[in-house]
């Protein structure tokens, strides 16, 4: 962040972190998301629980094709997540974060 970037591209930033490390990282990303002076962020993840509070939009892809795009609450639905991963999944938002499980 020392070079004052205009865009942060984060590709699986929590990969390899333990639970504590992941939560500390997400707390920092949430701080950035709330700061109007912070750069825009693009976060790639396969785990909905790694989406920090403050993220507003999502894009779900399957085999390079768009399954859903738009505001997170519209994109992260049981139907869209199930279509993306090819499994019967359920997703719920709890305390500003998402969690998913096999139905």
C-alpha cells in the first residue's frame, strides 16, 4: 500500500492461512472496504466465508461463463451457488459474512 495503488487484485489471499490468520486478514480487508480513500478491490475466492464485510458485488463463474453477477445478496443464492459448483448448496448471511453448506 506504500505506492498508493488505485486497485488491489487479491487472488485467494487467505490460501494457506490458519483460521486466526484468515480472520486477521479479513479484518484488514474490511477496514479497507470501509475507507473511502482506499483503492478498489477485486477479490477472487472459492470460499464464501472469505468474503469480507464491505464487499458489495459478486461474480460467479463456471467453466469460464457467468452464472450470476451483481449485488452480493442477489448473486449469492442457493440456486446460483448450486449452479456454480454443481452441487445442492445452501448459503446464508450471518453477521455480515456468508456461510455455505451441502444441502
